[in-house]
């Protein structure tokens, strides 16, 4: 099971995620969010991550990709939030020469062609837990690494994952007491709960 701690805004919280055992640290570099950080801060976070933890830059896929911003942010993966098939194709073409991988997040992938995508991971990000299993089932053929996000927290993770087979879980607000600041206890509890689950 892979774990992503998203919406990290500072190096201290990134360190906390690494120490807890996360595989991905997510930073919001190109989407409207209280957790939005400038490229310089993202670069600072990248500099303290060990090589086995990948920095993911989250961008709003409904807008044109800003290559300069992505490169200045030193991210290894760009997560297209609210991704469409067209934005995925465009991002692949744009980012491949720079060895930056593409990841996808959307509430549903039901309109996507049924083909295996060249992605780091695909996240079904839907707040309604009832909808997660159906959407995951539909998205299964599209990606090797398939995850869920939306409304997860240390207390509900095991319940939500009962009956939904995924390779990855993602959390942002579910490990915060204050917006944009990760809570150490909650981060540790979330990661250990996720890692205690079968792959
Ligand atoms: O976290 C944000 O503030 C955010 C804002 C705009 C676009 C994406 C954002 N987060 C990225 C994500 O990967 C997921 O939406 C998030 O981790 C799941 O959110 P939560 O329900 O708060 O755990």
C-alpha cells in the first residue's frame, strides 16, 4: 500500500510525512487552495526529501499547464487534478522530455477510453465514500497503481477500505487540525493504519 500526504506547505511537515513512512509528499503548486505554495517553497521541500519519497505537484488540469512553474517547483510528479483525457495527453507530451511523471485525480473516470495509461498513479478523489468502490472498479483497467482520496482520516480509513481494493491512499485535510498544518499524531496514525493493510 502506498501513502500520499497531500497539501504539505512546509519542510517540517514534509519531514513528518517521511518519518511516518509516506511514499509521496504532495504540494499544491497550481490550484486554488489555502495550501498553495510558491515554487521556491516547493523546491525547499524537494531538497529535504530522501530519494525514495517523491514530491508531487498538484495542478488544476482545467487550466493550461505552466511548465516554467512546474520545473521551478522541482517536483518529480505532476498530479492533474480534475483531469480529463485531453489534459493527460497534453501533460505527457509536455513533461516527458523533462522526466517528470504524470498522475491523475478526478471524482470519476467513466468517460475515459479503456486503455492502460502512462501514469505514476490514478486517484479516484470523491468525498462520498459510497461512490468510491464503483468508481475504482471502473478505473481499474486504466492504471497499475490505483488509489482513493477524499474525506479520508485515521479513524475512517479501515472502514472505507473494506471492500475497495486499492494500491494507494491519499489524504490532506484529514490529517490537519488547522488548515495547511499537518498534525503529527494524525499523520502517524494515518500512515500506520494504511501500512497495516494488505497491499
Ligand atoms: O488539498 C488541497 O487543498 C487541494 C486543493 C485543490 C486541489 C487539490 C487539493 N488536494 C489534492 C489532493 O490530492 C486531494 O484532493 C486531497 O489529498 C484529498 O483531500 P482531503 O479530502 O482533504 O483529504
